[in-house]
């Protein structure tokens, strides 16, 4: 009897949570929770809100998520793939850091990709990934590629979503740190890498006193060749900027296609150094009441680049600041105190900028910006960049709370802004072109939902495309404090899933996902049906680096062989459940070994590993995949190679010997 009553109460709660505005729900006992479910709920102390959240997120075994969240992996240098709404982690993608499960960076083609990001005299094997940028067609995610930056070393990586593997890393030849990227232009013509802390172009030595004259900002337009699946540095260019600290950027789309917007701070040109009696950076960079939103005409910049109107610095085309001013590529407009974020509305009409020390978001009108540029007569900043007065560019300001950072959108005319200091997600109404989408006042705060804690970025389902979906928002919280079991003083980050399917003040917190591997920054959430990944590689012998059949693939054990030419030994090996062919490889100390391995399986998930003890070699060979390793057999001895994936009942038997005979 108690359980029957409880189940009615619980169901009532579930329904009430779903239709609070529509008056009391009238549940019948027969529609209640099953008694055993009600007992579980009672035993676990679940509230009606908890049960609603569980029903919104629980994903039965074998069912797929409708969305994939591609998240930055922060200091891990990697990327994460997470199912939404289940919040199940599906994959860590090795990007800037060797990744053992994928055999990325332990002898196979990952070594070459990682080496593309090295400096001439320094190997770099980690990254601080910040902002994933999915490739777009007409301002919509197209599911083909995702790009991400490494803030720590100013690099950019290209991941192909056919196999979720990194294909290319490019090192910015003129910057050593970046931040405001990656983001793409609406058809992925360019992958843009925005700068951060100013430095001399090419990071050459320049003393602090030369800051205003020599230090510069630099935004990079990496040309993306979609057919090759690679960035083409020869077709890429940069624009020199004043030494403000350009921060977060977004590409215009729709009506603002062809333009790019970046917030900035430190227009004070603060150089810090309290040890020399200067204000420290955090004070010096926050002195001015306003900084500058940077407004770029990238289509015109592309034309200037194509006309050859640039300097080549370290092999890269750099459009000089004076050229950018003369040609009308760059404009400024003021932004309030310590701005952060720059997020273009779905139709491209407005640009929303947060203010770390301002309770408002400021909304700029692209139309007004264009009118001001056309009217001319603008005054200039200290570097000669034309400045559009705020009252000529601003559409509205909305007071949201403390520490507004980033903004995403939905299909109901709402914007969602992360409030770092308030630890909340603010839902507010767009006006103007969006006012008829919702019944509320335009440009008004609708709801502030507390999150746990210190939210940085925010992501929404298809939330920065031309047509956001509007079902889910994820808060990417920097602190988790008391949310999880104590695992020591270094705490996981906390991704919190929020239900945004209902209008008005009905956002609900659904689920927490602890990220215990680094501090991710941004994430994007793509509709899962847009991603058409391979189930197995299309043909036996597939080389994931070239995305074609490898000339050294062998398709059957009969073709396996070992050939010697002087001290060069070349091995063609097949890999299949549950053996390597050949199983014994005998070479001599000092031999140079080139070893081709082909997984000839056609069965989904029949991945084999190849670990070679002692030689720091470790591969993952997915069905159909070919990899080549190359090493000098300097250490004599008896070594096993073995499979690291539990592929079959005879997985332990999947091994072989490498005998390295000592040189005499
Ligand atoms: S920003 S610290 Cu993405 Cu808010 Cu980098
Ligand atoms: Cu192949 Cu284990």
C-alpha cells in the first residue's frame, strides 16, 4: 500500500515537473511507477526531480545517443567524444599527446603526425587543447572534420571524423601561444586560429620596454583543403594586430558571412611586473572601462592576400597592420570591462560579448556596424585602427549576473550564457530578428539555473550553427568541490547536462559527468546522424594517414615475408585472430627494421594490438588497417611482440618472437 501511494506520488512529481504551468496533474494509480521501481526510488531517496532527470538521461543498453559532444581534452592535449544525453564517454582521441590505446605516437604513423608539431630543436609531446571546431557547410556542422588548437604551443590539429583520428598538426610559424580558435568560416574555407598574449612576430627576443612597438597580436587563417583533408599552409595567411590580447572569436554567418569577431583585453598595453613597481597583469589589464571588439572583413583579407599584398615571415604570409587599416580589413568597437567570449547568433545578426567584470552581456548589431563603416568618419585608436563608437554598434545590453563568459543559442529564441562568478546558466531572450520566437520581453533574463561550480564554457545541441536544436545545454564547470567522492586534492571537472526542451523558466539540471583527466574548455554537440564514420576500414590494407590502400599492405598470410638487403630488414606481416604471420623474426643487432603490419580482419571490433617489448613500440590495428614501423635494432636479445587487445579466446597465444642476434 505504501509503495502504491509512493508510486502515485512519484509519477505525480514526474508529470508535474513536465507541466508545472498547466495546473495539477491527474495521475491514475494504474499509470504509476511499477512497485519495484517505486521501491528503488524510495530506498535511494530519489525525488520527483531526480526521477524526471533519470528518465531524460537513462539510455538502455544497446541504444544510441542522438548527439555526440566533441569536447576539448584540456591539458591532456586530446579530445573527448561523449554521448548526449547519456553522458557516456565514447572515446578519447589522441591529438597532441601520444595515446597508447590508439597506438598513437609509439612507432606508427602517429609519430609522423606528432612530429609535424615539433619545433626545429624541441620535440613537443603535449598540448593544452581549448576549442574544438567542427567543419561546417552553409553554417551547419557537416560531420566531416573537427579541428582543435593547442594553446600552449600555437598549433592546430585536423581530425577526420571517418575514423576519429588525427591526420595533421600544423605549427604556427609566427606565434608561440594562441587561444581564440579554432573556429571555421561557414563553409570551412578557413580554420581560424585566434591569438592570445602579444609577442614579437616569430617570438624572437624583444625586451619589455619594446612592448608597444614590437609586440603584436596575430590572427591566422589556415586554408582548409576539404578534398585532401588537410590544412594548406601555402594558401594560408595571417593579419598583424596591435598588441592587445585578442581572446575568443567567432565567424559571422548568414547576414554576417565574410566577417569575424574577436573580443580582446589589455588595450591598456599593461606589461605587468609588480617586482618593478608596475601593477600586476590582473590589475593592469583591467584598468580601462572598455577594450575593443575586433571586427574583420575576412573575404576582403583573402583578396588582399591573393593580390600578394603581404610580407612573408618565416614562410607565412602576414598582412601588415597598416595594410589591414588601409584596405579596411579591421575595425574596432568598445566592449565593457574585461570582455570575454564573442558569439554570433544563428542568423548572424548579432554578436554577444560577455564581461568577466561586468554583469551584462553586450549585444552588437552587424547591421549597425556595417552602417557605421559605410558612413565613415571614424576616429582611430593608438595604432590607427578605426573605432566605431559603442552607441553606433550596440543593439542591447542584458543584465544577467556575475561573470558572464560564453553564449550559445537554441531554436526557441533563447540565448544561454555561462556566469562564472554566479555559478549559473542564464537563459535570456533574444530580441530583434528573434523576438517573435518567444512570448517574453526581448533582451530579458528568463531564468538563472545554478550549476556546480564555476562554469566556463557552455555548449548546446548544434548550438553555434545556423539552426540550433534546442534540447540540451551542457555546462562545462571548472570546479566540482563536493559533487563526487573524494579522490584527493586534484578534483575532476564537472560537465552538467541541462534540459532546455521546455520554454520559460523551466531549464532543469539532469546529470553530472566528472572528467577526471584534464580541464576541458569548449565543446560542440553535433547531431549523431551527421557523423558517418567507418565501421571497419573500407579495404584491407587501409592506411589511415593517407586514407587509401597502402602499397605495403599484405592481404593474406601467404604474402607475409621477411627480406634482407644489407643491414636493412623489411617485414610484411599479417595480423588476424589469433596469430601474427610470421611468428618468429630473426635479425641482427644494428639492422634497420621496416615492419609493415596489416590487420586482415573484416569483422567489426576485431582490433589487434602490436606491442614490441623493450623497443617502445605499440600499435592499434583496426580491422583493415596497415601501419609501418621503422627502428634500429640496437639492443640484442629475445623480445616478444604480442597483442594488447583481448581479441579472442586465444588472445594470450597471439604473440611472436623478435630475436636480435648480437653483432660480433
Ligand atoms: S576561454 S581559458 Cu575558451 Cu573562456 Cu580559454
Ligand atoms: Cu589479437 Cu588479442
